[in-house]
C-alpha cells in the first residue's frame, strides 16, 4: 500500500519535471531560435558582402 503511494508520488514528480522542461523548451524555442537564425543570416550576409567586395577588388 505504501509502495503504491510512493510510486504515484514519483510519477507525479516526474510529470511535474516534464511539464517544467516542456515550458522551458518552449521559452527556448521562442527566444533562442530567432536569435540563432538571425545570427546565421547575419553571417551569410557578411560572407556574401565580403565575397562581392573581394570579387570587385580583384577585377
């Protein structure tokens, strides 16, 4: 009887941790991904610009 109660307690704790992780993941997805994508786009733009400048410079 006591063991069953402990198992339920552990399950409840795990589900609470899981929901917390999901919440954190959604925060991560909404704040970090746009930053990462923006940074990658920024790098690509810089590389393309440098390539064009180098190309014009060697002409």
